[in-house]
C-alpha cells in the first residue's frame, strides 16, 4: 500500500532524553488510564501526577494543560494506524497477495480503523467526545483525510475511480463519514464485536457504489 512520505528514522536519544521520554510516557499512560476508568472531565491533573508518581509541577514540564493530552491521544492513534497499515503491507508471509488497488487500500484502512477503536472501546468512549469538545478535529492535522486523498489519487491515476471529484474532496468525504460512524458507535449503550468495522465497510461501499440507479444528468 502506498502512503504519504514519513519522516526519516530519528537519531538515538541520550540517557537524559530517554529519561524525560519515560516520564512523559508515564504521565500519558496514567492520564489515559484514569480517563478510561472515571472519565476525562472527572480526572484532575493532581490525580494524573499521583498515578504517574511524579510531583504536580512535573506535569507542566511536559503538558501545558490537561487538554494537551487529547492531542497526544490523537497522535498516538495516528501512529498506531500508520504502523498497522505499514506492517500489513510489509507482511510477505502471505503468498496469496491481494492486488494493491485503491479499493483494497481503502478497505484495509477501514478494517484497521475499526479494529483500533474496537480494541480500545472504553478508552475511545471516554475520550472521543472530549476530543471533539476541545476542537481537535479542526485544530489537528487532518492526516486521515490526507491518507484517504492519497489513496484516491492512486485510484484516479490508475483509472479505478472516476475523475469527477478531486482526491481532496474524496478524502474529506471519507473522513467525515468515518467520524460520523465512530460517533454513532460510541453513543450506543450496547455493541457487538466487529460492529464498527462492518459499519465502516458499509459506509465505504456507499461511496464506492453510490445510491443512484442511473447516472445523474450532471455527471
């Protein structure tokens, strides 16, 4: 699967930098655990520092405010998605290789997104709405729309997709539909295994197949 260019591998960190990174990871892990257990709004910075076994002032050496943890959570999800997609692409043990079409790439993305959220359902339920209220969908780099757009460009270039819409338009539409499906899933009191993943594939099919029985006169 083709992906946007990723940065070069970072140089090895020194001992001091490694220790600072460990403290930041402890704070992040403590915060996410508490958010999942008792809710984002119900968790204080003091509780996070105590769970991470650091002084309260240490928290502000790494995060200016509690809301910054939501940005870190979004970044972690981005890293998990790209790692999952890259790992699946690099797996050469399966000799029945699926053709690297744009459609298959989109299906892989939807499967990965569904599994990431379903594997951490309680965490997603606790943090998604706080992430939205903080305006993160607007403030953060729309990497998911860009990933979808990159795949759409591949599809248009290889004549899989009609050139009626730009890759940017397709990417934004798929991101919006993904987030809508995710919001609805999080709002349900009871879910079944694979429910979100199935919904994401249904949503993708809606885009791929359309809803018109005959072509629109405007096409």
